[in-house]
């Protein structure tokens, strides 16, 4: 079968899972899905995806086994402890400090599997807030695709082996012991809400303060990862924190997040550029009476303005100044209302009276640029731009003139420096021109190298995610093998007990007991047989009974065994033999068919007792004597 046919069958299988069971795996990495499905195919000895698809249609119970294989539920309490320590030290204190004591704290554990990580963050928050405040404020939403895993998580009962990652003080404080298992405290378990959610399709939980999506993104392909990251960004509040697994990075999706601890995969949500900012505290502190006064807001804006401004009314009196003008020209509060022509400002730094008259007459803005100004001989010289504008009321009637003084000294110096720099740039232009071609060539080489590095980085990231996925699969397989090993250990112990009991029974019989197979191969040779014939079990087991050189008349015993195998009914005989000491003995032989699960006997059980009552009995047996 060609690769194209195999890929087509695989995609058809994914479409069937989506249409028949509602599980959409099309956004998952193909290599992981094929590896997990191949595992089930090997178990059922299916050679093609089409054959496995037919198997699913006739065996609905296989769906559950397939989903258990695809949804790798590998997790643990405080998995990767350094990352959890960074969460406790660097994120949770900031999260709690940013919240009002009455505000709720919302946490979302996406891909929670059997709930260990959701309960881990619950223990950290309960330890930092206290039990009463934790119950009042904290809500933890834990979601996954696997209903069986969610059901186990809701119960919150774990084995002692699963609790190995929990610190001892947390185990004593937050778990209740029940024989060999421990249950998370019922009163705290109510704060953890479990539910089914598909990150690729379902709406995300909103207004979340902390979002844990550890070792979840690595199962998705690049396009699905980008879509899931956008959903997680939407779900987070501001500020909101994202906690990823050690194999996951935001290489192509970092526009919405900034790292807090990159090595531990802790990120903070970055707000968009259009988000409204909080007003300044000074505006919040203004009283209603101040804002209600006529003209109070306009006066406050003028007084706080960075540009020196004054206003002159139609009577030629100074009507208004701001703090910058008072500082620049040495004005006082008492100067407001005085005739403008009596002030030094009216003619210094420029003749303003004529300009004001011209503005009031023409109602046009007049500007003066690069006006030199020095407040005192000790001060540095400065340069001002002066603008005189007509002032009107809401009806359009002229009410005065406004004068603005903009200090452009720094800009003038910058302009001079710019002109000087332009001259130097012109002189350097020819040298730069000669280097331009070389720089372009180098830039192309660097661009090519950068593209190769980006490609390599993405490949390394993809390989890292793949390796972590395989590690999760190996972990899951290891858990299964440990369960099987435990079952085998219990079965072995039971078998040892049964074998010991059987050996005790055989030793207690006193008689010699031999068990042979249908081909007369010896399977069991008891201590009684060793005592009777002087041959150890290790010398007999595995050999055929006729091959032994003992004092038992095998010429009569072998036909007896064959009759029992053929008739499948017991027989008993008496015959003479010679024991291990070379003395003649009269034996009673009871031959019983060995019953198994099959329709025919698996062998014969031969019981040999020395008949001491008739030492000189007849040599020939009475055939067919029943016991």
C-alpha cells in the first residue's frame, strides 16, 4: 500500500471519530496520533487503518480503549517541582496583591487529566490565603476531554504512590487517610469544579487570573497551537498569568505574553494598545465642588499647562496667567488686573502691545519665531516662539487676546546640531555609499542565516515537543506495566501458596505419588516415591517412566497407564516390586486419570502404597479392580 493510500485511510479514520463520537483530533500532531493508534492496531493485529476502522464499527467497546490511548492522562502532584516553586514565589504573591480582599480569585487548569495539578494549585492558594479565605474567594475550574479521567478527579482519591510528590505537611493538612488510599479534603474539594472542555472547539472560561495548560499544547500542530493560544489570551484577566509545561514555548505567539520566568514557562498577559488606561489619581481626588465651579476646570488646565500663557482683556488689562508664565517672567498674583502696558512683559522679550492690537483688529493669529530671551544676565540665553491669538466667547464675540510663549531653545539647539550633523552626513555619504553594496550582501547572508536558524529553532521545538509526548506515553506505559507487575506479584504469591499447599498434601500422604503426561513423561515425583525407589525428583522429572531403572515392574505398569488414558477411568492393581533397599515388596497401585479443561485426560496420577498385610500375595494383579 502506498503512502498516499495510508494517509487517506488515516484521515478517514479521524473524520469518522469526529462524526461518530464528536472527538475532533484533526488539530493534533499526526505522528503522535499514528503512534497511539498503531498501538491499538498491534493489540488487535490489524494491519491497515481501514481494517481498524471496520473493527471499530463492529466493536463499539473499542472506542473507549482507543480514547484512553489517545488521551494520555499522565500527570502528578507538583510535577516538575522547580516550576511550582517559581509559581509560588513569583506569581501567586503578585496575583493576590493585585486583588482587592473581597474580589474572587479564578483559576483554570486546562487538560487536568485526573486532577492532580488542580489540587496542587488549590493547596498552594489555601496555604497562602488560609482555609477560610480560600473557601470564600477561590474558584478552580479543571477541564479535560476524558470523561473517565474527570470522574476520577471529582472523587479526589489517590494511592500513596500517587501522593509521593506532595510535601509531608500538605499531606497531613489537606488529605484524609482511608486504608491504603487518601482523599482530598471534602470541604476544600467544593472549590474545584471539573467539567469537559475541548480547547480547540469550546468557548474558553473567561476572567481567569491564573491559567495552567501544562503539557497540553505539545499535542497540537502549529496552526492549532496558535488558535488555542489566542483563546487562552482571551480567557485571562488583566493582569493574568499563564503556566505551561517544560516542553512548551511561545515562540510564534509571544505578542500577547511576556515571560516572568522563561525557564519555568511562566508568562504574564500583555494588554493590547487600545486598552483604556486608568485616570490619574489627581483627577480622581478632585472634589465635586471644585469641578462644579464655573470655569474651574478650564482654569485648572491653563494653570497646569507646560507652556507659559497669559490673557489680556479688551480693556488692556492682564486677565489671566498660568504657573509657567509666572515662573518665566517673574509675574505675581497681584499683577492680574493691572494694565498690561505697565508690565515689563508688554515690551520684553518682544513688543506685544502692537501685536495684541493687530490681533484684536484683524482677528487673526500672529506668530513670532526665534525671539531671544534672557531673564537675567546670569541666566543662560534661550529662544522663544510667541503666538498671539484672538479669544472669543460662545457667541463669537471678541473678549481679549491670548499670548503663548513656547521655549524652543532645546529645539533650536537640536536644529543647529542637526544642520551640523547633516553637513557631516553629506561628507560621510560617499563612504557610506561605497559600503552600501557590501552591507547589502552581508544583510542577505545574515537574512538567509536567520531564516535557517528560525527553521532549525522551530524544528528543535517540534522535536522537543515530540520527545516530551513520547516521554508521556512511556510514563503511561510504565504505569500500566507496574499495575500488571503488581497483579503478577499477587498471582505469583497465590501460586506459591497453592504449590506449597499441594507439596504439603503430597508430603503428608506418605505414599509414593507419580504424575505422568499422555506420553508417559514424568511431571511430579513426590518424596514418597523418592523414599520407595531411591531416585530423586530432579533425576526423574522430564524423563519418561519406562526409561527409569527402578524395581517397579514397568512391563505391567505401562499397559495399566495406557488403559487408564484410553478408558479415562481409574484402575487399581497389586503387584510385586523391589524397593530401593533391594527387598521385595507388595504394592497397591491406584491409577487415576488427570482431568484438565479439555475433553480428554491430560495424564495419569499413579499412587503407590506398600501392602504390608500380604507380603507373600499373588504376583499377578486382578485387572479392573476399582478403588
